[in-house]
C-alpha cells in the first residue's frame, strides 16, 4: 500500500524545495509560484535568504516557454517573498484569501 506523502504548506498551498528553489502551489492549478534564493547572508549560526526572486508561472503545457512567466519580482528576504507569492497565487487561481 502506497503511503500518502504530506507536504509542508503555507496558507493551504504546498511548498516543495529543491536546493535553493522553492515551488509554491498545486501543480494541477493554472498557476504556481517559483521562488529562487539568489543570495544569502549569515546571521549568527544561521544562513538566511537575502535576495529572493519570485515568479508566477503558468502551468498550461500548451503555453510557449517564454510566455510561462506571467509576473516576476525581486524581494529582500523570505517573508516579503512569501507574502507577495501568496497574493499572486490566490489572485491568479481565483482562490479567496484567508
């Protein structure tokens, strides 16, 4: 029997990390967010995201690759990146914000 895999979520959308790239949203929805950590900074013993690139991506396989990126922004830190990512994702997928 296959075990159901649980994902970390933020405001009801799953987060999947691969290295310095984080995918936010459901792949079966019309849009997802791709967050790339461009630079980090050392704060005490922790390495924190400094410059973060946020992109709203169209998941339609029929869309040309250069038209897949609908919006993009550069943010300072993960909090600002996740804040704008949630707003863009909920509006693009027409989900009512919490």
